[in-house]
C-alpha cells in the first residue's frame, strides 16, 4: 500500500536517500534501522510531506503523497520532539486538531487518551508539560483519527515504563487490526516487541528489508539487537547490494 | 479552515505575557507623551518616531521569535492533510492580529482619546500598515533561514536598513544627483522604504512639511493630494502583499 520508487534526496553534498525502492503493506510494522545520518528521518519526513524528494515517487494506495496534502488524512504522526503552542491548554490542542481534521476520518480513537491519562491534564497549558507528558499527548494525537498508517519517530523515548507498555500494546493491537506502522527507535528491545520487519538503511541506501522472524531464523539469534549487530558487522565491508524485496 | 487555525494561533499569542508587555509599554509611552508635553502636535510627533522605529522593530523580533518557537508545531501541522500555504498564512495572520491588538490598545485608544484628528487617524493607520509589512518581511527571513540566530539576525538587518540606513543612502543619492530633476528619483527612493512612506503620510497631514525642506515641499506637491495619498497607501500595501507572497512561495517548497 505504501510504495516508494527510486526515492532520492540530497541535502547539499549529503545523499540522505539514494534511489530507495520498497513496498510496505498493511499489517506490517516496519522498523527503520540504521546508523545516525542513514536517512531514516528523511524517509519518514518524505512520507509525511515535510521533505520533498529530488526524484522518485511515493504513493499510498496508488495516490501520490508528493502532489497533494489530501492523502495525508490516512497518516498519523508522532514526532520525536512534540512541542505545542505555549499557552494553549492540552484540551484546546485536541479541539484544534479535531477542527483541522474535520471530515477527513470516519471515526476517532480516544483509547490512548484514557489509557495514558491524558484527559487528566486537559486543563494544563502546553508549556507546563514535562517531556514525557508531551510525548503522551503526541501519541494520543497520532492515533486519534484512526489512521491507516502510523509514523512513529522514537515513540518510547522519554516515556515512563508503564506508559511505554501501554503504547507498545496499542501499536501491536493497531497492527493486528491491519494498520501499517513505520517506526524508528534506538531501543532495539522495544522494536523487537512491536516490529514485524526491519528496513535497514546505510547512507541513504536500502541494505536490507526482511521480516524479523526470518532474520532470527537465518542467524540463529533470538534477540533483535544481536541480529542487527551481526548485520552491521556483515555489511560493513560489503559493497551496496541494492534492494532486497521483502518476502 | 485557515481561520480556525488563526483563532488558535492568535489566542495562544494573546495569552502570552510578551504581547501584553508590548501593549503596556506603548500605552505608557502614548499617555506620557500626551500628558506631559501639553501640545498635541508635539505629542503626535513623538508618537510618530515611536511608531516608525519601535513598532517595526518589535514586529520583526516578535515574528521571528514566534516562528522559531513554533517550528515543531508547524511541522506537526504540515504532516496533517493541510496545504502548506494554509499553515503559513494562518501563522502570519495570527501574528499580525495579535500585534494589531497590542497597537489598538497601546496607541489607537490614547490617540482617539487625545488627538482624534486626521493626523491621529493617519498615525494609527500607518502603525497598522507598518506592523503588517514588517511582520511579512520577518516571515520571509524566517522561512529562508533554518538557523534561529541567522533568521533573527536577518530580520534585524531588514529593520536596520529601512529604519536607519535607507535614509542615509537616500540623502547621499540625492546629493550626488542634485543636478538632475529630483522628483522621480526621490519618489522612487521613498517608495522603496515603507517606514519613509509612513513618515511622509503622517507629516503631510500635520502641515509641518516645511520642516522637511525642499524635498518636503516637493512631496507635499506630489503626495499632498488625494491621489498622492492613495498612491502612498497602495505602495505600502504592496510592501505587505509582496513579502507575504514571497514567504508563501518559499515555504511551499521548503524542507521542514
């Protein structure tokens, strides 16, 4: 459903994405992995319409994500750093997002709002929120409009352990309901629990795109961090192998 | 849709202390000028320098600071099914409305109370037009510069140029070109600076154009009529429209 074809983007001399082609389907939870500067954020930002690629196409169910803002109604986004207008109360923030998204969705999903107890801080001005609370608000907003695609940038960073579990459970549940999840995280043990596939980027190129179960079976490792360490070692000297299709 | 976002943007700014402080300072200055000087014309001239220097300065600094403070939020908005133009226009109108509210409270109310004349009304109009123009110019600087320090620096340079440098350059140009007919040149140079346009508009109402010497007399001739005023307002209007369009054009293509 989400299809990238020959996606390229340079920032000056830096090639952030280099001819990336991949197809992501419903029911997948794809973990974007790679060293810093590998192009993970750039890829997410292309999907979100925040960065305009130099070349290539990006479609969601056949509709181009690059030409018009309308297909973004299917996408929910949880940014790495959520910052909201200082003097808006949390409740007003939700009202505002609902007004913006009026008519773009069939149903709202407020499950996280009560599960993360965000309803209790509705009266607080956004500037008084701690980092973890802002992260909770971001998570609620991402899931609020029941989107088909969820883009989660470091979703568990800064959250307390209980909330991390709530969020991971929600991500698993939504994937099982047939959503597509795109997630980055530096915490591989979290990804191990919520991701079904690994998309490994190095210097803007797709090195590997495989189901985690297959990777574990092939390498004989039971933990994702070991698998990734092995891949990183194996691919360190290798020339770019191009894309490998997901099975 | 845009207006819905404007409501929240302006509401957010108006709840902040900075805009209140701005309105308060303007109010204290206006009341002080009107009550201490005794002479209304003198007070209006004092208020004019305030409007010509401080209002553009606050507009550019406030606008750029606001833009960089809300960068992450603008990113979140840009990831929604909203056109980029809607988002930036909402931001611009929100900031302009908030600054306008401060001006109305801090300058318009005292002027209407103490000097409700053609001059007073022109002064209010000039303050509002300059606020919009410098807010728009600051947005251009902000959408161009990724780095906060650079963006604020560029906005300050814009203010410095129009507030101080342009006048010097105008004088120098007129001095160099004194053998040529000056009307066209000085009018062009005048049109190239929104602050000067505002100054001339107010001074022409005050009948103190004699203070401005030869050029002043000439300007009175050229701009004193209804068409002249219309021309000046039109040019000031394009000082708002052009940067608004430029900022939208850049923002639509920008990588956030």
